[in-house]
C-alpha cells in the first residue's frame, strides 16, 4: 500500500534525508520518497502504523499534518 504524507517543517535536502532514514527504519516500510521542498513523502509499506509513522517524524523534528 502507498500513503502520501504531508509533513511540516522540512526546508532542505538534509531534512528530507533525516525523515527518509527514520521512516525506512520502521518495520514494514518498503520504500520512502521524500520531497522536502513540497513537504511530502510517499511511503510504500507492507504494514503501516500511523502512530509509528507520526512518532518517527516527530522524533526527526517535524510535524505530520496529514496521511492520505
């Protein structure tokens, strides 16, 4: 399954790389594409926990706004 995340606070490539690494570390996540300048991430997952995703983004220093 694919989910589109809207993330607040990312402003550069390093921000995107930090979010990508934290999301990829979650169990069940297969692929992550982050666009820091648009404030989005597309997550492809076998298993998806919105609670764990939100926690990973918060731990990276950003805010999850929406999951579609």
